[in-house]
C-alpha cells in the first residue's frame, strides 16, 4: 500500500502495540472460557476481573461491577436507553439532542415509532445547547435523558456534569445517560466527582487504541436496567454471552495508557496541531467556516466547510494522495445527505455539503499535519475552478451560490 496519512482518529484508532501485546496470550495459550470452573479458566476469570477493576478505577466508579463489557458503544447505548425504558413502563418521554451519533438518534427515532415522545434539543450555530431549553424540556414523564459528551463530527463538548445536576434537581427520578465514546481519554471523567449525577455511560474500545468489537456500559449501582442481550448469567446477569477475554484485557491496558497520557497532558500537543491547521487553512483558503469555533471543543478535532464545493470531491482528491479524512461521521458518510449535525447548527446547505472532519491522535506527526496544510489549498482552488458556484475571475462565490445558499 502507498503512504497513508491518517487524520481520522474519531472514526477509529489503530491498536496500540502495548495493547496488542497484552492481548495476544489470550488468543493463544489462555483460551479457556472464564465461566468454567477449573483453575485454568478461573485464572482467566481473575484476569478479567483485574481488567474490570482497572477500568473502574480509571473512571472513578465506586465498584467494579458498575462496568459491563459489551460489543460496542452502539450496543451499550441501546442497552442503556431501551433497558431503562423497560423498567420504567409508566414513563413515555425521552430527551436527547439533534446532534447525537446515529447510535442514539436512530434508537430514539425507533422508540418514537413505538409511541414514545422524544424531545430532540436544538443547538445554536456554534453547536451548543441552551440550558433553558434543556431545563424546560424535563417533565414528570421523562424517563431518560441521553446527551453525548463530545460530538464526533465537530468535537463540541456538552457540559454533561452541569446538565445531569440540573436534571436531578428538576426530576430526581430521571435517568441520565451519556454517550462518551469520543471524550474518553480526551477529557478526564471521574464518575464519583463532578460526573456523579450521571447514571449510565457508553463508550467503545476502538476509539481508544483498543480493538473494534468491545465496548463498555457504565451502570451506576442501583440503576434499574432490563437486560438487552438475554441468555446466560454473564456480567452479573446484566449482559449475556461468553466474555470476549482478549478484547477486555486490551481495553483495560488502553485505559491505563490513557490515564497516564491525561496526567501528562498529552492532549495539549494535539490542540497545538489543530490550531495550526485552523490558522494556516484560514490564511491560505478564502470562504471557509470552522464549525463549532468559539464553543468548548475536543483538542483533537476540527470541522471545516469550504464554500462552493462538495466534501466528497475534496475527499476523493485527498484520498488519491493517501490522506484519510472524513466528511461528517464514518457511519453517515455513505450518504449524500449533508451532515445532520451541521444542519442542526444552521450551517447553510452549500457549506454543510463541503465539510471535512480532521481528527488527530496519539500517532499523528507534525510532518503529516504540515503535508495536509501544504496539499489542501491546491485541491480546493482546482475544485473551485470547475465549480458552477464559483466566480473564477473575482475568486469568490457567484450569485448562484448566494441564491442556493439562501434557499437552504
Ligand atoms: N457514539 C459516538 C459519539 C461515536 O463516535 C461512535 C462511533 O463513531 C459510536 C457512538 C458508535 O461506536 P461503535 O462503533 O463502538 O458502535
């Protein structure tokens, strides 16, 4: 394969070698089923419990039993939302936001078809929620509130610590769930300190340098949750299915590494690189918008719209040169619809169609960022030259572009 410049860490991360190394014995010699009752298996069960304790400590959980291993963040989200609703059959209201990942959004839309009333909270043009809108949406009938911590497309961070506190003040019975898939490892989360009003949290291994196919549902002691995957009595009778031991062991190692990195403030290096991208691209390319600018954002993510061209054509040109970048989220990028997140932020349709999400991570090198900054302006100006919305002579959008944009 020719040279790859990977700038899409929000889509997935490579497995860290240190994670892979601790997993390998569990693919080979340590293969017993941890539910079996002989020493060979019980030693492996003990290793799983050690892994659970490591993760519980990293998240500030009070007990290791609060960590349930799943197969993905999507499964954790479904378990959290559907499992809560099943144990609160008298309540029919859900609150979420218009900018959630499809894991939450589509689950809520599906529940709407089953008769639930869902409030999809809007965001402003920076991608932020209104605290008043949020507070006013909570009623006695609200069973669960599901609000993501950090947005996968823009990196905008919601103040879930404050929101969950308000939620409990307004309605002490309400259950607060957060999809923290993009924030784990980028923001320190302590479920026993400022995040102590959050009942349920979902996350995924493949965003934190562990493998795909493993997730976690944090369920605070006392949370009433109907089982989502039924069968055996695994995971304290909360999630059935033989434990995926190598992936669980890998997940714990990934958490340990993240914890060290958070202590060493390694994320700051990424924020320097993201600022460099935003400053240089703003200088070199006219008619761009940095989506979410001015809001609290993850240090590794930027989302930029380029007026008058299609995001897909930029991606295609970048891909030919080995750059891996997304337009919108990986899960929705198969669709030609503009991103629901940018539309919710009232980004004009012409810009929403042309957005690139650049997300950096542990192995991003300065030279890669420099190469991206060097390459992009030529691609954009070539595409604008052939765009029906670009005034080539004056190097600005033409009247058609303004008209089209206004129609949005
Ligand atoms: N939630 C967010 C915010 C995400 O970014 C993703 C993955 O892109 C998911 C949920 C789904 O994660 P998984 O692939 O583990 O199901």
